[in-house]
């Protein structure tokens, strides 16, 4: 059974800092991994999708890496801003067309 | 492109009642999945529909049922509501290898 863990559970940083969010999964046989952002009481916004054959993806100030063999992914946020404050969720898809298995998320607060 | 849309956004029901939630997928997406998210937790998979058939199901009781229509839109039905069914219900649509796109969710409160 796939299990996804996110560390830390919560993070508070001053504006401008670079930061790293961690995601680990127990079964390395994944199809892809996705990072999402969730604002309080809202739906999920897809940030980055990494296919199993890829090592990283970048979008603006965000960079996500994937190491399938060790069951780990990191989300790097450069030059953090107060608008980045949200919950960040990591999810893995075990096989093509399969369900997503989520971690519990990292609550990020960026202080101005 | 309107993205994934869900209705209603908020709902209050009494224990024992039945509820229907609706989802319209992103244009061109043929697969719809439903998730339940309790406060402070990650979303949990309920079931997935493809070509109007339930393709996969998570660990949820039979009180949770669904349907997909020919236009790919979907409904989630929950019977005999319990207080523990209070949660944010999320719909996601996908197409082949493009990843999942989520709607804004329906906040269900059971009193």
C-alpha cells in the first residue's frame, strides 16, 4: 500500500527566503508525481507534474525534483513571498490512470 | 476553458439525509475522480469514473455511489449521512498522462 509523507508539517519563514518542502513515498513504482497548492477552504491548484522518467520540472520560482529509486521528491521555492502562503500537497499516481495518493501537506507561512 | 467546476460550493444537511454533488470536468477530459478531504488531512480517494463506468474504488462504504454521464460530467451521491461525512469533497478530471486538475470543492456540513 502506497504511503506518502510530507515534512515538515508546517513552516514559517521571512519573505525572501529560499525554502525546500519534502515528500517521500514508500512504493517507488509510480507513474507520476504532482505538487499542488491549496488555499484555505479552496480546491487544489496543480503546480508541477513530474513523469516517472523525468528528474525535475520548473515553473517560475518553483522547481520540483524526483528521485524514484529513493522514493523522494522536493519542491524548491525561490525568493518566497507572502502570496506563497498556503498548504502544499504532494501526490503520487501508482499506475497510468490510477488514483492519486496524497500526503497530509505542508502548511507554509511567509511573513512580510 | 472553464476548468473543473463543482456545485454546490457549500451544503448543510441533517444526519440520515441524502446528498448529491455535481462535477463538470475540464474540456476534453474523459476521466473523473472524487476525493474526500477532512480538515487538516490530505484528500482521500473515493472512486474514479471512465467511459461511464466505475473504474476504481477507494475504501469507502456503499453509501457512497456515483455516476458519469455521456458528456463526462459526474455526480457523487452519499446516502444516510453521518456526522463524519462532513468534509470538503473534491472532483478531479484527467486525460491520459496530463495529470489531474481539481475543482474548487464542495464543503459538506452534516448536523
